[in-house]
């Protein structure tokens, strides 16, 4: 459990030590995240210096980025072969709930997460819910998966009633740590702070897309006092 201290930069606070990053776009050349393996290795080296222990690589899978499990596994093996550090690397995916997702869910063609290989990281449009969203969540559960909703604080169409309904459906919440320093705007920052206060988060991730974004985050100021019991939660 790591306390945030007022007006201290992220890098000076040491709060990332021991963290499991449950959401990242470090796998190179597969989506809108890191483009080459050199940057991937540079980020992982920086992670080691910060004390991050475990990283889940979660590239996008959506209609505009139709990655297949076989392709992503191949790229993952290439990264593991090049990486010489001590961070535990695991492969998952961030699945957009769209027509492609429904097809892959039905076919079982998914990259799951967790030691049980049953956690499924999903996202929606930031602005509108997918058609039949709650039915899809129930179908995910019916098939034996645990739905993990990526960055719920970023969905502008959601309010407290939506969060409560989803938690009532046993949906797990993954917070983007960048949200806490206002990197997605003050509105998202406020929502993240409120969800922390209500104890609604289960996991934390960076959702990192580049090393420049990481540097910006590390130099940002933590301006609130919170304990985050989710910090060391591993999938």
C-alpha cells in the first residue's frame, strides 16, 4: 500500500516500486503504441529502475487493428528473446467490444490474462456504450471469463450508476495511473479520485504508448493523499 504525498513528483515519490502494470502498449509494431523494439527495451529498463516487477503487454484488438493471437504471440516471443532484464513479462490484449470482439468471443479466439487465464481485459468507445453492452458482459461471464474493464474513469458516458451496476455484475475495474495526474484532463482525474475513494478499482495499469508519455508522467505532481491497496494486485 503506497501513500500519495502532496506536491511530490511521481519519480520522487517511489510509488511505482513493486507495481504490477496490468495494461500497457509496449509490444512493438502491433498497434498505436510503441513502434520499435528499441523503445520497448528502453521503457522496460526505465521500469526496472522504478521497481516495477510485472508487466502485462496488452495490445489493441479491434476492427481497426485486427490483431490475431498467433501474430501477437510471435511478436511477444521476439521481445522476450531481446529482453535481458528481470521484469516478468506476460501477454494479454485490450479487446474493444465491437463486432470483431463478439465473433472472437464466440470462437474462443482471445488472449486472456491472469494465472487462471480467465481474465479478459475489455474496453468500449470513450463516448458511447456498445449496443447490448450489459448483455455482452453477461455473455463473457457465462463463458467462464472474468471481465476486466480498462480505465472506466475515461468513459464520458458513464456515471456513478453505471459503475455501481457494473460492479454489481462482478466486473473488475482497472485504473490508468496516468489519470491521477490529470494526463487525460481534470474531469477524468476527478472521476478516478472518486472511484478510488469508493474502493471500486481492482487493478492498476499505465496504458503506456511511448517513453515520452512515461517521462511526462514521472515528472508530474501527485496532488492528493491516497492509499492504493490495488498497487500490488497481480492478475
